C-alpha cells in the first residue's frame, strides 16, 4: 500500500504488544549483531585467560563472563544482572586496559541488542 513501510528484524525473547508498544525486556538484533556479541564475549574470555596472572580475581572474572553469556542466551535476559556483571567485570579488570576496552565494547554491543 502507498505510504506503508515494512521492517524486518530477528527477535529473541517474549514479546508483549499493547497497542503500538512492545515490551521492553526482549533481545532484538540482526544475525550480525548476535555474531558480534558472540565474538566480543569470546574475545573477553580469551583476554581474561591471557591476563589471569595480572588480575586479582581471574577465575571469578571468567565465571562472570560465562554467567553473562548465559544471561544473554536467555529468552528474557535480566538487564539488571547484565549491568551488574558488566560493572563487576570492569571493576575487576583493574588497570588492564585491554580487558577494560573489551568490557566496554561488549557493553556497547549489548546496549544495541537489548531493547
């Protein structure tokens, strides 16, 4: 129809529509966005292994990264838990800039995927 616009996106999670508003607790993204998320999570995990000796809580940080991956794979990820894990990972990185940059980049990708 004239004036009608169609958009497509992959949507993960439970979606509730009330009028023209969709629920706020869904993960929305393209396949490329999900691939970028996986790539950045893997990069963070590798950096945590590489710098483990320099990190005061290396094993715990790796566990947090895994918990973050699990949260993000849920149909309705808990945004509060995700924010807490990202903050803890950044704090635990200490002065290791490579880890801090990886956490920041991951947070940016997550913010584009979680509505």
